[in-house]
C-alpha cells in the first residue's frame, strides 16, 4: 500500500478538494504549479539555502541519555525546537512564501492556534517584504500573548476570530472568508497538513526535510537509517507528516501518533479525533473529524493551543484507518508531567504539544535495543504561562 497522496489528491478515502466555487481558481492554480515549482533547480537552491542559513538546519538528532536510562530504551529527540522561531512551522512557511512569490502573489494570509505558525508566517513575510494578515481565535490571542506580540513586531496584522469557540477552527474559517474576498493577489499559507488538495501534500513535502535529515543522522550514530519507532504529536499533523514522510512506505518503521485527550477521551473535553471522529468534510478536505449526530462540528479541547483542532489531516486519517500508525491519546495531566520530566532530566523545556508525545513512555513499553525517535516539534517558551499556572511555579 502507498501512503503518499494519489494523483487525485486522496490518501486512501481521505483528502480531495471540497471548496466553494469562488476558491476554485486559486486552488487549481496551486495544484497545477506546486510540483513543477518545487522541482525547479532555482527554487530548490533558494529553499535549501534559507533552511540552512536562516532556519539553522539541519537540526540536531539528540540522544536523550537520562530519559533513555529511565525508560530503558534508546530515545532520540529530533530538535525542531532549535529552528529559528522555535518550532518546525518555519520549514513550511519558507517553502510557501517562495511558492507565493513565484505565483506573483503580493499578500499573505494565515491562521494560527498556538501562534507558532502565525509567527513563522509573519517572519517569512518580513523576510521578503510582503503584506501579512494572521487570523487567530480570541481565546488563543489571550493564552498566547507573547506570540501575538512577536507577530506584531514582525509587521503582521493579527485579526481576532470572534465567532464559535474563538479558537483555531474559527480562525481558519475567517482566513478562508478573506481568501474568497481577495482571490487574485492573496496566497493562503496553511500551517498544517490540512485543507483542500494540494495543501496537505505540499505542507508534508516542505516538512519532509525532518525525516530526510533523520535518516542521514541516524545512519551516522546507529549505523542504520531506519529507527524502530517514530513518534510525533498530532493536531492537524504537519510535524508528524514531516517526521514520518520518508518512512511512510517502510513497514519496519512503526509510526506512533499522539493526540490530545484533554480531560479524558469520554469527558466531553477532548481533541482525540481518531477515537471520537467520524468521516466528514472540514476546511476543504474529507477526513476524520469530531461532530455531533447531525454533522455539526463539536468543540475540541486541549491544554495545548496547537492540538485543539476538531479534525486531523487526511494523511493521518488514512494512517489511522489503514492501521499504518498507532494512535495514542494523552490527557492534559500526563502531558504536563512529561514536559516537566524532560525539562528536569534533559534540560530541555518542550512545547506542550510535544509533551503529549513524550508522555507515552509511562504506559507503552519499548525494548532496550529499540531506537525511538521523537519529533520535538517546538520549544516551551510560548507555554511558560500555562506551565506556571499548572505547576504553581
């Protein structure tokens, strides 16, 4: 079975482009051009150069000695937290801003939850001198104030989404409305492996630098390119898509996707899409999403602003349905404890999103010789207030 997208934009039964007619020209223009543009030697050269000199790649593959000792297995951390702006999001925004330039766009819009994608988008817009509008839920604006300040410093306009739950889903709705109203000059930089085709595939390709580097780095330290496990947290799924990309069709590499269980899968306050989701269409693609019996999207919840999305990208829906990846749900409490544990065992404060992935060692046992790679998707600076409140620091 092939786990990459097919020519129609589907991963198995998930994906496609379910879009209003007004957006058809934009999405078609992108679909016709994205692979062509990405294959151009000039594009590749500029993209690789910026990843090296601006983002700071390759990011280290760090052997977490004390964590490994505690759980009696070999744990490597792919340090995406060391990227410029503090998370993996910049890999994709660099790629998309170069794409927008080649498609002659002059204005950028984006949506953001935790604020990391908003910061990464504002960063690349400042880099090339392009107008930037970021939509963010009013609730997320309050809980991610430092990132809002960063976006403004970088010259972006941050527009609050005041409808619905006033979080990521609503910010995405607002961004799509903006795009419908400004179809000619605007490119929408989607920050996750979601949205209408070709976005999930394009974002996954830009993020695939993560697994590409992992293979080379692992060969150096372990004498083999393939680990036994690759673990990543999943909201929409761009960090996981990048960490898995070059391993998707390698059956010997087990993939683990960690979702936010919030206050418990059955608590009514959760974002565990794989367990609670049913097939449906959200933000332009057919995927698994949390919905009521009459098809209304239900509100997700997670202590992590980057994981409280009611759906999951179509690639991950397919990985779940086909059983290629094992999906695990982790509660707020377990994630917070795991974040504190990494801080005190390795001197690395992780983003709360990543803390969910780190929490699996409490319940899942690995063999001493297993090589387990965890995508450390972001650093915890943006979450300090949440950590402070939770642990009464």
